């Protein structure tokens, strides 16, 4: 489990096709690797990956075909910046919200509107995800826990403070760029529970 509070802006060192619809990615992240061991979980742009090896501030992880299909990780190239977060510790504060690191879909940056102290970003929502997104609710974009400012049928908007713009990849995302989205898991559980109680499964 994660919180959506990015700890470090890492960098992709290399990627490799390992066959069988899978890939390997090596990422530099001195902070997140400072106590990382084989088998640990690290979120990369909001995708939970398992550490295979750590060497000199660089960790490697295998990426399954399902992950490549459901996220934007397949488009990563050496030199690309990535948001990194280690798994949450039970004795730490939950600064963001409950994030699983299981991407629900890939969105797209629709627009950026700069203001004096912040910037508003609007994203396209994949079909089927809008019902889980509510105004003032939580959503994870490339691993960053954000509060929804506005939501439409197929889009949502968030306001980003200078710290988020500076310390995450969202500061450099351009219109048309893909982003990993994870909706609030609580909404999905509620839908499933209510669906079992309503004739026909409709909510």
C-alpha cells in the first residue's frame, strides 16, 4: 500500500524486452533504494513494482504484460523522470490517501492553466472510470495523490501547488501526454457491495 506522496523524482536508466510480453526496467532513485531489498515494493508513476535487484542507487524490476497493457510504463525510455514512492509503513502518517499501486486506466493531459500561485490541469478519463471520481474526492495521477477540483463525463481537473509542480513529473507533463490513473478503491468496493444488493446488479 502507498499514500500517493511522492518521495523522489527518479530517472529511468534502461529498459529491456525480456520476451513473453514482459519487460525489465532499471531506475535510479538514491532515496528509495537507501533501504530497499529484493522483494520490496516501490511505486513507479503509480504502478507497484517489485524490486529484483539494487545496485548503487539503481533498482531493477520486472514488468508483466498485464501491467504494460494497463499502464503507461511501456512508453518509458532512458532518461525519463518518474515519480517514486516506497510502500507505506504502518507507523507513518497517511499524508495522501490509500493507494494500491494498481492502475485502473491511462488518462491524457487535456490542458494546463497557469495561475499566480498554482496551476490547473485537466485530464481525460477513460470510459468507465468517471463514476468513481467525485468533486473533492481523491484520485492518483502518475502516483500523486490529488484532490479533484472539477469532474465531467469524461474528464476531471486538479489544482497543483508549486511543490507538486517542482517535485513530481506533473510539472513537466504536456498536453497529450499519457498518465496513469488509480481511482479511490473505496468507491469500487462500495459499488460492488451495493451491486450485490440491487436486482440486476445496477446501482
